[in-house]
C-alpha cells in the first residue's frame, strides 16, 4: 500500500465526532444574530435612515449620500458588537463561486490620527479589478475598472471578523459581470408581467414575488482520503476507480441513520447557517453512500440564491473543521447517484396568493390554471434555453443517470391535473357556457382545491415537475449558482406572460369578454404545449423515441447546449426582457465555453499525470513480482507442472502488459488532441474539439485503469478506492 493511502486510512481509523456547542437551547436566541436585518436596522439606524432603506427595498427609491452615511455608521456600530474589524463587498462573479476583498475600518482623520471609519461611499460602491474575473471579452486586461454596488434588498451579514455587504458587480461601461445583476433584472421582468396578468383577476395585486427553495446535495469524504486522491482535489471528481462491490444497490443509505461524525458536522453547519439567517430545515442521507442533502424554507429568489452561495462556502469551512472534504461536483463517483440542486420555484402575490396553488373558488382556480398553462408554454418554447442554463462539464456526467433527470426537457403534472387539462380541452366555452358561467368561468373546476400535495405522485425522472404548489426544476447541478437557472426561468416566464396578456387584450379588443378570452388562450396553450407534457418514465428508451417524434430536443453535448443561448427564441427572451444586452449575452456564452474548455483541459491533464506517474508504475511493479514468481515456479517444478501452475499468471501478465501499453498510447493520443485544441483561435472551436476529440479519451483510459485496479495487488494500489471513499464514517 502506498504511504499516502496507508496514512490516510490510519488517520481515518482515529477519527472521532467533534463536540459541537449550541449557542442556546432556544433557536430564536441566535437566529440571524449575524445579519443586519429589519430588527437590527430599527435598533441601530435613525428613523430617517431606516425608512430610506425600507423604501429602497420595497419601491426601489435611491438612497442619497447623507442617508447612506447614517446607514453605514449604524451598520458599523452593529458589526462592532460582533468583533468585526473588516468589511467587504460580497459578490458573485462568473466563476460559480463568490468573491470578496477585505478592507479594515482604519482611516486617518483631518489631524492625521488613526480612526475607525465606514462611510456611505464605502458602503454603496467599491472598485475591484474587473479584468481578472471571467468576462467573456467585455473587458480587456488593461481595462481593469469594475464596480460593486450595494444590493439593498439582500441584508448585510458577518462572517468571522468581516462585515459582508451583498453587491452586484458591473463593468466600467455598466455591463453585468456577475450572476446577481441579470437575476435582479429577470425578477423585475417577471414581477411586471405576472402582476399585469394577475390584475385581470384581482386589481388589488401590485407585486408578484418569485420564490426559491433549493435542495443542496453533496458528498462528504474524509479529508485524509481526499488529500490522497489528486483527481478529487484538482477536479472535484474521481477520474478513475472501480465500483465498490457494495454501493447503493440495497438502498440502505437513503434516509438511513446519520453517522455520528456527519451528525456533528451537520449540527455545526446548521448553527452557523442559522446565525446567518439561512432558514435550514431539512437534513438527511441521500441515495449514494456518504451522500447527504440540506434544504431550507423557501425565500425570495434573490435572497435564497445569496444564501445558497453563502452556505456552499460555509459548508467547506465547517467540513474542514470536522476533517471532511465537501464534494459539490455533480458526479464525483462513477456508477452511483450524482448530486443535484433541485430548484423549487413559485410565484406569489403581495396579496398572499401562491399562483401555483389551486384556489378555494372557481375564479381562483382559473387564476391558478392560467399560470399553470403558461408554465407549460414557457417550458415548451424555451426547452433549449432551460437546458443551456444548467449544462456544464460536471452536470453532463449526471443528467440521465442514477436519480438525475434526462437532458430531454418535459413537464410532469400528475394524473389529477392532467385530467383537468383534458377536461378543458373537451369543452367548447362559446357554445355551452351560460352568461353566468362566462362571468365566473366555473367550467366545473370547483374541485381543484382537492388536489393536495399527497394526491399526485412524484416523478423523479421529470426535469420540471409540478409538486403541489410549486415547480421543481430537478436538472440543476449541485455546484451551480442557482441564479443561472432562475434567470432563464423567470425571464422566460416574463416573456410568456407578456405574450399571454397581449393575446388576451387583442381578443377583448375583438369583442370577447375577458373570461372567454382567457379560456380561449388557455385552451390554445394546452394544445400547443402538449408535446412537453409527459407523465411516464423519463429514463426509458421509449421516451427518447417518443420525444423525438414530438419534436423535443435531446442534447447531451455541453458546447452544443450552450450555443442555444444564442438561438432566436433565447435571444427574444433574454434580450427582449432586458436581462442581457447583446454584449452581455455573447460574453455569457464565451465565459461558459471557456469554463468548459478549462475544466476538460484540467481533467485530461490530471488523468494523464495519474495514469503515467501513479498507475503505470504500480502496474509494472506488480507485473515484475509476477515475473519473479514465474521464475520461482520454473526453478521449483517440472515443465509439465510449471505449465499447469503458471497459465493464469501468464495470462494476467499479458493482460497487464496490454493495458499498460494501451494507457500509454491513449495518453499520448489524448495529449496530442489537447495540444491541437489548445491552438485553436476561439473558445467555440476549442469547446467542440474538447467535447468531440479529447473527452472520449477520459473514459477509454479510465476503463483500462479500473480493470488494473482489480488485477493489481490491493496492498500496493496507490490511491484510496471507492469502498474506502464511500464508506468512511
């Protein structure tokens, strides 16, 4: 056994659960204690400043510099009670992570004496380097200026000794360089469009909020084992590894008792999350061994997204404290369940109505059905955009395998709602409805409120499933920024609702009553979007064939999927709803292609290094031991006995030689393909070259290595194996 693997396993044997101190038995005593929320603002801000913040949040009114100074002073006073010495603008560049530059409160006064100061100017805006983050050509290296600007709608928080201020990140030209800026634009667009549709039913509705409940799946691996796997800590996934004799086939890990070390980690994570105002609620074992899930209560999309980005960072820090490494890659282990981040999405009015919940009367049910069929149309028309929003190098390994939905976009509604839509299609509103029915649009749909959460089954193979009072977009990957999917969904929904409203208005101008016009559009949408509505097994070969007949796209190539950001429908949505301008849209495509290229490049380089410098020498060393054994047999036994006893060893030596040679040849070929791809002029060509020419070698090389793992003596195998990685506690 290699020294690294030996010491890793020895450390693992000595691990004990850490004792976690709970701040208080009463959760309310420490919930949001590290957040500058409404309660803290009322305590630390003058009334003028507090009201200015509230109006900025609720009505979008700007905050002037004098008031900003008051807010900054109050925020600093609160932060100092928590031992804060620094502040940072916390933003979300296109790296899929977060970024922060810490500055202390230190300053000089007019006399040159050192003081602590935090002004409104520093609160509202900072200037980090815009050229050093992914920008897709929006900025040249010599054009370094970029700005972070305070997002008033997301409260400041404290991590360790630093006050973190959530911000957008834009270029000197005002173009977005982050996820938050287009997300806020998409949320504004869906608010406007949804409110206009709601006001067809209720004039009291003045705002519509998009809500998000994310479910974060992840793996935990002991830190010592993680450090002994270069592929894990350099790429986030195992590039080699034969499957364990036992993994998830008995379904005994799912919802099983949580191991003590993991429980201690979860407890610690929950305490820190609650201090940060992240309303974590659910924790459990997931399908694969050493896989787990964390989920909070639903929040406004912008805040929920901030919280998910924050918790992914907190998870890593807490895991290190407990001698774990968190794996957020979508497919860290071959052959077992991958990790997703289900995005549970809903729309709610400021009057307290969940637009995806059936109502208590026919009119409310009509409102519900109106939004339901618009979701159907939205997904049908924007299936390529939604897929592009969640496609990445990591997620491409996960989609369509081991609990993950396929790359084919479809919507599951459940038997009851499907019957309701069929019933609507069978009705001729103009012919059979009385004047009274035309006023109330009853349509015999008063029974819809009986569709509760437990009267429709769930479909785990559906990428976009209705789950009682929300839609669950299950295709998003575990490491992704939720904003990517939320931008696409909310922008597409805004465009769809605007089109619906315009169509209804046109029919009314032609003489139709409002309810009749709504019904006619609903019926048209149900019929048009029928291909996207699927209730069966998304894994089946029959569905792939049926989807093709329905005209649905099935794209597994990452570069090909990403290029659909630039097709006519996606452009109409993203640019038509002012989420991106032309330059910003092209930059996003460029950034995503570049990220794909770099991840594939890193994986191929790491695999080549491990294959030639770890696996091949180990295989040759074992082969030499077998050859020495053969020489001993020849010296000890007669020729006949030798031939009988050595046949299996000769075959094994021959197979090892074949695989070693194949690995060397394949690595050499892969390196040459990578060299050619790297010399291409643009990321578009590079990405397709990596996908088509380089990536296939990863699987071919892995096959030989995984077979060698089962042939070479376990005692000298250099890397921790799946049985060790997946079953360490």
